[in-house]
C-alpha cells in the first residue's frame, strides 16, 4: 500500500543534509521534512541528558508534521539518544550507526577501522561498542574532531584552514582501511579527507549506507511512497540567522533552497 506521508529527518544543523542527499538518491519518490536545530547547535559538546531532551523535542516536532518514519541524521544524537527514543516512540526511528557497522561486517577487508566524530559521540563509545560487538577482531582507532562541525556550518570545508585542521586530526591514523565519518557534517570535508589519507582508504559516508537500509525498511513495513513523481523536501530550522542557506544550496545544488526553509517553533 502506498504511504505518501513524509519521512522526518533531524540534525543539529546542516550536517543531516548529507544524509538527506543520499536518501533522495536512493528513494527519490519520498517526501521529506527536515529539521535542523540551529538554535541549539552544536550538539557535539553537550551532555547525554541534553541530547536526549533535544532529540525528543525534534521528534515531537516531526510527528506534528505527520511523518511516517524518522531518521536521526546526527551521529551525536544517534550515539546517545537513539536507544532511549526507540523505547519511547512507536514510530520507526533509525540512526546512522547500524547500517555502517553492518556494511563493515560484510566487508571483511575493512578490518582496520578509523572513526572520527564529535566529542560527545566518541565519549559515548557508541561506535566502538557496536563495532566491537559485531566484529570482535576489528582494530579501531578513533578521534574526536570538535572543530569540524562548526567549520562546516561556516562553509569552511575546502579552504586552507580546513586542509590544515584535517591534517592535524588525522595525523595519528595509521594503516586504516576505512574511515567512518561518524558525524553527518563530515562528508562536507570528503575531498580534503580523501586527499589526506590517499585513495586506498575507503571514506564511509554513513548517509549512503543508511539510505539503502531505510529503503528496505519502508518496503518491509509497506510504507513506501509508490508515487511515480519525484518527492519534495521542506526544511525547518529553529533559528534562521545562520549560514545554512549558503552551505545547503551548494551541497544540494539547489539555488532556490531559501524558499524551502521555514522557521520551526521548538521550545
Ligand atoms: N551532525 C552532528 C553529528 O552527526 C552534530 C554536530 C554537532 O552539532 O556538534 O554528530
């Protein structure tokens, strides 16, 4: 049965749009409501309690828009709030960790795994615990990169400062086969990161893996939008005084994006 209701997506800012972009490639007919909690950005330095509280507010807002499923398009919220909100809400809620862990598990050549993410995500051990429980012989190296998400919000993803910052953060990663971009803002630095690590290291964009899984879930739950038309997306921000428009229009190649952005009333 067709379900034309939108998918809700949630992040602290512009990073979740890297997930939205991948999701739309693989699920072009789906409609999306995106919420960026720009008023409370950054999430990466906040406590677990705050992240849970803010994630619930985001979910409540998306539910008020009649969404059929929710994607937590934020590594920080996935690592610290996903389990809690999955217990509290009945709607399907998916985060960015599981699909990527599954992908690595199925690709046995990716044993030496690097992870970069926000301070909160690394502190939570969310990636490390899942990877270790699923792939006990994986060798993990990880690093918190607290400057990257604010730089991405600023649009500083390919300049000299971005290159130097990436170089400094990645200097201790040795012999890794893959690097998980554990924060959804980081795919914006993909070019710099790939240049720094070389072509032999696979850079994993979690949105790409999540989008494939989400497609399967929608089919399984009979919630897929069966329309033959391309789906639309709307973006809500809790504070619109940000650089969001510039970064988003470049990322999504959508010069008209300003018209899709509305102010969200989330207390
Ligand atoms: N995009 C986010 C993440 O995936 C959060 C960045 C932040 O708000 O600090 O972790």
